[in-house]
C-alpha cells in the first residue's frame, strides 16, 4: 500500500482529503506540526522527523496559520512565517532524503495573481502579482517549495479559490445569516468570485498525485467563476430563502479591515486551465450544481 504523508490533516480540507485518499487505497499518515507523536515537525526550531518521510509515495502540504482572522501585525507575521518556514523546512528535508517522494503537493492561493484584476480572465500563464498581503504570502509560499523542485521531485503548487463546504471556510461563516433570510451581496456584488466545491478540490488533489504531467502551478477553481451577487442569489435560492440584505463595502472593511479587501471584496476571475488540460473533469462545474452538494459536505 502506497503511503501519503499529509500536513494539516485536522483542517476541514485535510479531513476530507484523507478520507478520499484512503478510499482510493492509500495509507495516509499525518505529519503534525509542533505536536507530539510519531510524526512531528517544528518550524520554529527547524526539526523534522526525516525517517518518517522516507519512502513515502507523495507528500501533501496543507498546514498553515488560518487566514480567516483579523489581521494584526502579529497575526500577519504568523500567517506568513507559518507558510514560509514550514514549507521550506519540508521541501529542504524532502530534497535530502535517500528515498524521496514521487510528488510534493503544496497549497497556495489564487491571490498569487493579486486581488483586484477586474475584466481579466486569469490562467496559470497570466502574470503573477505580489499586490496585497496575500499576494506576498502566496509568493513566499510557492518560492519555499523550490528546494524540492530543484532536487528533481515533481512539485505542484495548488492555487485554491474559495473552498465551498458547510463544514468549514467561507460558506460555513455565511450560512447562519442566509438561513435566517438575512443574506445578500457583499459590496457592489460585481466582483468576480473564483470558487471550488470541497469535493472537487479533494478529487483534484488526488488527480494531481496520480497524474505525472501535473506540475508547477495549478489553479484549483471551478471553470465557471461567478459574480458575488450571483453567488448570493444562488445560495439563497438553494436554501429557499430571500436574498435582499446587502452588506456594504464600508461595513466589511470596518469589521475585517485589510482581510475584507483581499478576500470578500477581491475581484479575480480565474480558470483551471492546467487541470482541464490534464484531463480532470469537475463533478460540479457550475455554482447551481455545486451549492446543494457543498451544503452536505
């Protein structure tokens, strides 16, 4: 049975991914950050259990300080360094193994393209940007995987959009208001939202692991981005609730500061060109088909 090492196994994406990979016949083992147990790594001290990583078929790196919190100077530093230090430690260690994995999959984000790109369609060949804090984070995150890539390990940077699932992330946060009939567009609602259902995300990561031509940046987003206004309409319709309570831009900026500007108010229309070119097929490519499934995940 092939072993896959997974960081961030206790997050809502990690839990779903572990279950999916085990259903595919893999032995999935968690590499725990700053924890006790057989598999351990500590980014702050630069220590990692190298023996545990030997002979793994694949390593999938999801771990990092949560982004969905108010960004103070301290939390921004924690978000950045948890990704930069942890990813570099892991990549450098994999590069020195006697029996390294066939593939190293590391998460990233579509903010690698910035956060305000109106009237553009973005693919993996589009110019990247370090605009905004998340642009800086995703740039550092991807750069930190280079030791693995340079050693000859197939390395993939999965640039995720908004991950939709009732069990976590943005949708979980939105659901209480929408269930009460108090949901609606955020800001103008004209900003483009690039998203992916959790079930399709874990299938895509599994596809990447098993598809040798997948390497470099891969956009983990649906092929059908939508305006934030349409997303709110379809979510309310799916829940059989009205959608007439917009949240003005100034209110979300007041509540969440810079994070709101780069997430809820971001304007990015991103397409999964590399994934579809490799033959990956989305189960739920439209927001109309995705939301009923996402509400069960």
